[in-house]
C-alpha cells in the first residue's frame, strides 16, 4: 500500500512538472530570447499602467508571474531612479486608475515622478475618469504630479472627497445566535467593533474621521502644489463637483482632453523621431534591481503582509496575498548583520499587524543589528500598524509617508461561540476537554467561563503592557505618554510625526539617505544595495512543496539552468506571494482599523 501511494505521488508530481513547470520554462526561455535583442529603443516612452494595482514590495513566489501586473511600489521607485539616468528614456506615460490607490503608495510614486521630472524629462498622465469611491484623491494626486494631465472626452471627474465603509455584523450575529466574545485594549482598537456593534462607536468614528481627514488634506495639498494653486482653492473646486471632462478642463483640474491613443501619440512626438512605447514592466525586467557600487553596502530588508510565526517554506506557493513569516524575516535581518560589507539596514515594513510572538522574534533581530553597530532605519509602506509598529518601534530612525497608516498600539483577541447558531439548523456542538480549566477556553461550543475570561483578559493586558514598554524604550518616551497616544488608535504618518511615533516623512530614498548618514558613509562615496530575503527560484519552491531530494532535486536544479538569463532572473525577482500557516487566537490586529 505504501508503494502504491508513493507511485501515485510520483505520477501526480510528474504530471505537475509536465503541465505546469515545463510550460513555465518555455515561457521563461521565450522571455530570455526576446530580451537578447536591444530591449530599450533610442527614444523610449515608458508606459506605466497603475490600473491593476500595485503591491508594496515585489513578491517572492515566482508563480505569481501568471497573475496581476506584478508591479510593486518599490519596483516603480527603483526603476524610475534608473530611468532618470537613462538617455534612451525620454517620456513617462501613466495610465491612472479610475478608483483609488493606496494613499501611501501614491505618496511614494508621486515623489518618484517628481524626481524623474526634475531630471528634465516629460511625464504625461491619462485618466478615463475619477470615480467617487475610496481614496480617488490619491489617484488624482499622482496625475497632478505629471507635466500634463489628460482625460478621455466621455469621462467624468467625479472626485469630490474621500469615503470609506465599514461592515458591522453585530445585529446579524445577534439574529443568528453567534456570540462574539472579545477583549480589546482599548477603545480605539476598532477591529472588534465590526463583530460586536451595528454602528461606529464614538472612538471609532473619531479615529477614522481623523486619519481620513489627514490623508485627504495631505493629498489635496500635494496636488495643489503640483497644479500651482492654493489648497483651499483646489478643495473648493473639487468639492463643488462632479464635472464632465470639459468642465474639469475649464476649471483647470486637467490640462487636455483626448483618447489614450492621442496621449500616446503626443508622448511619442515629445520623445523624438522613431520613438517607441515600452511597457514599464518590460523596462524594469531589462534593468533589474538597482545594485549600486562601492565597497560599502546598505541592506534593504523587506516584509509585507500579516505577521505570522513560522517560515514560508511550509505554506501554499500558489496562494494569493502576502505575509511576513517571522523565521524568514528574522533570518534575513541576521544575514544582513553577518555581512561585513553591510554598514546599515533599511527595513521596509508594510504590515497591518499579526502575532505578537512573531513580532517579538523580528524585533529581537532589529535589536541584534543595533547591538552589532549597524543602524536600522525603518521605511514604512502602506501600513505599519499594530504588529507592524511593534517590529519598527526600536529602530534607530523611522521614516513614513504622510498617508502611511501606523500606530494602532493596542491588542485584541477572542472567539466566536457558534453552538447556538448551529443549533438553529439542527446541528449540535458539544465540547470535551481534559486538563486544566483553561484547556477549552477557546472552544466555539461555549462561552468563556468567568475564570477563563479573567485569565484571558490578564493575557491581553500583559501583551498590551509589553507593547507599551517596547514603544517607550524605542521612542524614548515616558510609558505614561505612550499610553495616552496608544489605546489602539491608528494614526497617519503625518499625525504620527507630530506625536513622536515617526521621525521623518518620506519614502525609501529618504530612508536610504538617513541610513548613509547614521552609518557615517561619506557623502561622495558610492554604496551598493543588498536585498534580503533573496527571492526563491521556481525550482526551490517546487522542491519545498513536494519535499523532493536527491536525484529529483538535481533534476530540478538542472532544469533551473535556463533561469540563468539575467532578464529572466529579473522577471522572477519582481514577483512574490505569500504563504501562511494557521495559528491560534491572534491578539494583534490584522487590519489597520
């Protein structure tokens, strides 16, 4: 029987290799062949399409190449920095999303566009409309940073503010017999409210209104600066909408009306004779990551997604999303510590939170870097809240975008009791346990007993106090002051700077500059960039999934030889996905509010 299962496993593994891996290899070979020619025309228009969305960082899983745009905020920043110095690249054409884009990503992309323009190059942006949903103001802010903002003739300029929705399940749970038993520390830790309430609590409304106002005000101020009007005038004009494209042009919200094909023709005209349009991702693949030069190196260590204990090797390689696995990220930090050429670490964090145990493991690695004499500068991405702030709190310096969601220094945890709900459908749930009173505390079959609730509340209190202690030590603030600004409240980067949770506003470039300064690298010296963790090859991922070894591993490595083409390797490095493993009750929020 054992031999039968081994045979069947081999058959399925062989089918998988034939149906998935071999086609993938052919695709990579095709990419390599296509890139063997001169990849960038003499007069090039780079076309950056933001409509499919961007992640903060490039995924690690090479199979993510088959879905989505594959672009990340950091890749856009990195590629535009290279395009600034590339004489072949004359113009950047941006396709804007009709809905919103993550505000902090928009901040960072705008800054990269402004640096690109400062090099003397032209940027055109084209929109097929701005819809009245989400953070559309961030999409408009990116468009406003261009040399010219175009809009399609039939499109509507419907941006009139910033809206966000929350779904409350309290009444539904009451109706169907689901009992949400949670502890939260404290009133601003609002993730719990969506399970227990039917409307915003005063604290929830206050905090959410405050960070939305901060994002909206910041985006308008940036757009007004780029459009050369006052923020008050731009706000008044926008909020008096919506407008047709003609009305938007009349009010100087845009510069030109035209189809995207007309914008492309204009971009090519400005680029020069025989200009060609090149997709941004193709150019990025041909260039690879910025390597820099010099004997001194700065490590760029990245993590994106919910924070969990464990390693990515045990998770699903074909899953979607991203997570920070504590073993992997801690190991990446220790690798940077052990590299003698690395003089400082830029720690890019984009996480809404997760496990406190996983967060502490990563923070211990940050402490180790500081003890080794290597300054750590955190660069916050879209989020660095709850566990994301925990792992950032003791860095030497923290840089965040004005619209980064951060803070959320608080704790929650609990369970859903489902016995009554299932009983209404004739399903009976019963519990048996052996051991102490707390053994069945998280059983969905029954409520917490008074003793269990007291014990669990004490655990939540301990975690909260540990969080406070780390922030107080890292930010050099009195614990009493940290408690005032904590209580689970989410702040934007702009707000966090005012209250001492963030040192500087900016993105990756500002973090790198600060890392150079703290490492005392002379201003005139070049630096190299080393990135951790290294992206896995498709064959490493498959090896982990199937547990292959010996001869099978050597075969996979042999097949992997086709990946030696630099452009193919650059393509793989651009992509990442997540692996996660289930854990028990989470006590750090896995969402920003």
